[in-house]
């Protein structure tokens, strides 16, 4: 869900391609990355919201409507910037993990 | 390379796949455990509705897997893959946004109105305000914020509402906390780690008795804490009635130059009188306002009996 807007998929894909993964493997790993990324972003967002807002957010998120989720993030003061920073951290962390595996396989 | 050889190479699973998958699964499990530990209430609320947070996080993940698939197809055809939403996704987005405008109430940014009011009522020199100035500022800022802020509340008032502010260090939130445990991400640690940590809790005590008991509310209270000169407040006493009123009472800290504001929580006593400063702010609070040491700030109490107003930037 969040990946469409906040994650640089191409950058991660480039790293994954270097591992000579099969297409199905790539797709499976992208699914795993997205799950971890979604969970990370839920954690980050929850840290910023108060209890009532958390429920509102979860309702929007679980409805699967990305437009509503993104709008919620956009209008909430400071949230988009916070998410962008955390998304960058996540991306760096993922690339590091992929590189580690690549080195192990040398 | 012969087609047959290619076939055998392609059929062999990548050696990288299994360890990477294991790492990613562990990462997701850790994040989920962190969420469940921190947010018991929403987890219970979801369970009551027959939902599972793990399933919710999984729900959106199809998009990235789909993007990967689309990307693989595009790469295969020699086209350039693009991480922007596909036309179909764009259509969904556009349609949703129209719907959202009806259901999401956009918060009005009070900053320009606050700046305008203060340029009108706040004196140019940094000094204690007269009662007349206080009344005008209280009224105009309450209107701008949409909630009541006041220089005097329930017969309590600070020694001054307008003065220079110091950048404080982080408070120890629970006994034994170290700086390395203090931040929720490497990003935060990189920005705020340099301000160090006080050797103990704030004047009003620890935010939590143990690490495990540290609630989200307690985290926010330390993150946006304010130090006030309790010892200069007329009639101040550490008697339970007085101290309890001030402890974690919400205040609004305003940069009069920009009109930017942050809702903070009183958690420390200081700075010393001989510093010439009137208040102190946590590194996060000062960063949010863009304030440096010795910049002027205006601080007012927030009247929030139902605890509706969130701590942090307004």
C-alpha cells in the first residue's frame, strides 16, 4: 500500500536483479519487502497519532483505499515528512541486507 | 549459451533467495512484535472487530509484488519500468481523493494567523507581558488555534510567558535508560543524539517506572517536553496540589517570528535564573520550531481537560 508512494522500488529492484533471482523469486521477495514496509510504516504512523486517530487510520488502511490513506498522511501535520525519512531508512536497510546476502554468496 | 543450457540455469533457484526471505520474514516479525508491545489498545480494538494487524499489513503488500511483476515484464520488453502508479492505480487514486474530500476534514494551518496576531499584540522587546497584553494575546491565539490557550489558567501562571528559551538535553524516561535506547529510529538518533541525555529524570519524575511500561503518551511527553522556572513562580511549592497541576500540563510554545507552534508538556524545572533564559525545550521541540538557544518564545497553558489535543507541532 505505502510502497506505491514512498518506496523507491526501482532502486531495490536493481539490487535484487544483481542476485540473479528468478522472476517468481523477485515477486515473492517484493511481497515480503512490502509486508515489512507496511508494518514499519504503521508503526511509524502510530507513534505520531493519538488513540482516536489511530483507529481512524486503521479503518482507512484496512479498507484498502490507498487514496484515503495517502490523503490522511498528507493532511496530518508533519506526518508525510516523517514517513519520507523513515522510508529512506527502510530503503537503505533493505539494500544493505541485499548486499550482505550478495557478499555471502560470492 | 544454448537454449537448453539457459533452461537449466533458469530453473535453478538462486542461492540468495532463501537467506533473503528469512531475513525479511524476521524483520516483519520484529516490527509486528514491536507494534503489539507498544499498542495494546488498537490491537484489542482490531481483535474485537475480528481483524488482525498482521493481515492488515499483508493486505497492501500485493501492490509491490504486482509492481515487481509489471517491472519484470517491462524490463523483459526493453521498456523502462516506472515506479509511479500505473494508469489504473492513478484512476483509483483520483477517484478516492474526490471521495476523501467529503470525509477527511483538512486541518487549517493556524501559523499565519498566529504570526499576524503576535505582530499586532506582542511587544518588540522580550519582557514580561502586561495583563492587557496577555488578555489580547490569549483571545486572539485561542481563536487562531481553535482551542483555548491562556497565560493564566485555574489561578496558575508562569513567572513570565515571554522570554528566551534554552535547548535542553533529553530526559531519562525510565530508570537505567541509555541514549542508545532513547530513539525510535537511526534517523532520529542521527539528528537528536548529539544533545545527550540528562543524568536522571525531569524534576517531575520518570515518565515510566520501567522500559516495558513506557507508553506512547509517555514517549511523546518527553519528546516535546518543556522546562519552566518553577522556583520563580510566585507562591510555587512542591506540595502535591501545586506540583500535580503543573506536572505534564500541556503548554503551547510559539516562535513569534514565524508563528510556528508546538504543544509541549511540562516535565522539567529550569533553566537557572543566572542563565538569563526563561524556559527550556527538548531538542525535538526546538527543532520543530526551528529555534536556537537564546531565541525568544511565547509559552501559554493549553486548556485541554478532555486530553484531546495532541503533543507535537500544531
